[in-house]
């Protein structure tokens, strides 16, 4: 798909990866619909990209309807960049937080994709899911990992079922406000966080070349392959890395 001139809907567009994707697609000449919950930040991104801000909670049906109304049957590219996190042992994660992560990270992308699918098909469009390397399992992020694994599985099924392009982007640690918002900073010495702009560049390139999955940085694909071929070995290596990281 050539993004230039095609209407793009970006969720989580107020900061981080979503905002970086908006900047890059604006440079490609794409008209943008910028979706998020922080109107002030959305307005700032809209001012520099020319996008249309839509304040919406996508965990609610009214939020899905609001985005579809603004898209008005013209969306050719849908980028799911919205996400929330929580860190800590599973037993310490409140039930309400489990519900929020599931609603925002998994159910909202499923519902918005379902709602926009007729439009995406008519436009010969493309949908991108910003998942995470956590989809293969990260200690003390069990719920977050589960939502991202679910997103990856949904994308795999959609790629087979729907006559549209489908890409899953699996970044490692990214230098965004995500870690502050989840309540625990990033303290690992390895791997080093990458920039949101680097993820956005890989994402847009993947759309252009219709790539099914992209890891950022690319060497993270090695861990995913080990996980798929030898899950017990992957678990042992992950435990060693977690103990050696200092948390």
C-alpha cells in the first residue's frame, strides 16, 4: 500500500508511538484522524500535522461510533497505537486494572477494526497493530503480555480472513511516557530503549511493503523464534535475564 494521500486513522495519537506515526504519515501527505483521550495533547499533534483530533474512549461503544462517524467511509489505513500498561506480580494487580488493560489494549482494537472493516476493504486498505515483544511473555507484566499476545493472534487470523493488508509491529522497550504511566520506570540495562520515531519509521515501511510482522529492533525476532521452537529454553533464558537486570 502507498500511504500518500490516503486517509489514516491513528489511535493513541496524543503521544509516544502514535504521535510519531502521525508525524511520519503527515510527511507522506496523508490526511489524518487523530484519536486519543487527552484533548490538549491531541490538539498539539493536530497543529503540527494538520490532522483532525477526535477525543474518544475506545473502550466504550460511543467512542467507536465517534471515530467511524468522522472517518465517514474513507479510512484506508488504521493504526492501533493506543495502549496502557501495568507492572508487578499478577497477585498485586487490581481487578479493575486487569479490566482496563483488556479493554484498551485488546477489545478496543478488535471492535474498531470490526467497525471499520467494510471501509478498509472498499479502500483496499491496511491495518496495523502496535503490539509488543511482551506478546511472547514478560515477567511481572502478565496481563499486559496477555493483551499483546491476543492482539498478535487477532492480527494473524485477520490476515487470513480479510482481504486487506495486516501488519503487527512488536517493539521492545520504547522511550515514551508509557513507563511513567504504568507506575514503574524502565531500569533494565539491556535491551536499551529505542525511540518512538524509529518504531514509526519501521511501521510505515512495513505498510508500504505489506510486511506481516516487524520487530523493532529487528534482532528481537531471534527471541520470538526461540520462544516458538523451544518455549522451555526461552523461559530459562528469560528468568536469567530478569534476575540479572535488577528489575
